[in-house]
C-alpha cells in the first residue's frame, strides 16, 4: 500500500531527543487550565489575558518540540496511500481523484460525468474518527472518568487524533499523514496578526458608534441581518411619506425614524446568505 510509514520522533537542535520534566510540564498545563477556566476579564483587560494565555501555550510548545511525531515528506506524497487505504476500507474511489484547486487547496475532482441524484461518494463509518471510536481506543479509560471529555466532543476528538498520530500501528495513519500542517484560522495567527485584527475591530466599533442614531435608535434588524447598508433619516413633517418598499418604520420612545436605502448605489442581493459578497454598482 504505497510507501512504508515514515514516522519518527523529532530531534532537538543538539541531535538528542529533548528531555521534558513531567512535573514542569504538568505545572504549565495546570497554570493554563486555571487561566482558561477563571472568570472573564474586566472590559479592557481581554488583550492582557490573551498575552498571558499565549505565553503559557508557547512555553508548552517549546517543551514538546523535541518529542513531536512528524512525517517525512509533503502531504501530496501520501495521497496515493490515502486512496489505497480508502479503497481497501470499502470507500467508493471510482470516478474521483484528489486535485489541487488554485486558491482553494486540495479537494476531490470528478473524472467522469455524474448524473443528477446519482450516489457517487460513500465512506464506511469504520473509517471515521468519532467520539465512539475514541471511547474504544487507548483514550477509553480516561474518557470514562473525565467529565470534560464526556461533555466536550471536540476536546475528545483532538486528543483522539493526537493519540492515533503517535501510534505507528494506528489504522488512521494514511489519513492523518495527509492533514495540513496549519490552517488560516485565528487559532494559527501570530501574536502580531491578532494585534492588528484587534485594533481594526476596535476602530470599526468606534465608527459604528459614531454613525449610530441619536437617542439610541437603530435600523431595522431585518436590514442588518441581510448585510445591507442602510442610512437613517428623520422624516420632515412637510415631506410626504415614502413607499413601504423603500422604507421601514422604527419607533424608539415614541419618536419615529425612517430607515431607507441609500439611493446612490444599486445593491445586488442575489447571492445573499450564500457566503458571496454582494455586488454593489453605482447608478
């Protein structure tokens, strides 16, 4: 089934496996758990707490760096082994192949025409890493006693993945070896990137605050939910009311305000709630 598993223990810079003191590691982990389970920080102290938590995580990473299990080679080199494992396990492999889609990453590409309503992909449950498979693994005894694992499936799956990654005989290794080394989610941001994101959010919050209505009036929630930019205007008593299709009435403390779309842009909402950015064209 392709290349032999090439799992090894990562070495430290001196060429010897790093020695980690269990007591020191447990102290760091205990500090981290205590910090994460403590009461929420007071307003304005969130960034300070983030720095403290990140510092503890980085210390733990450095201690573990010398004993991490790594795989030699790139993800692409293990794709043939993954597909062979899937076929041997009973998954459907005909008519699809792994391909690299520019800007999107790796995915499955059809190699033949697929008819409407045709079943073209299925995977046996035995191939899936689930809470049930975790309970039947080396993690089982801990799961039966730990309330956090019992209540938080995502934590259970994370530990399940780590245990299987460290096991040279794990049946999931062909899959694990093809997982990406990092992601573009905030969890993988560097401290500088998080700091920039935080400052941008702060500036955006100030702008929203400055453009809000006097007396705390807000635009219609329906408009906000659709992601459409609305401007709030106080109707003049001498002006006739505009049509309901263009305006919505809101009341706040007896005062009426009119929420209307800006007449300077034409908003194409055909892709609303699909994740696509609506087209905004000048008129």
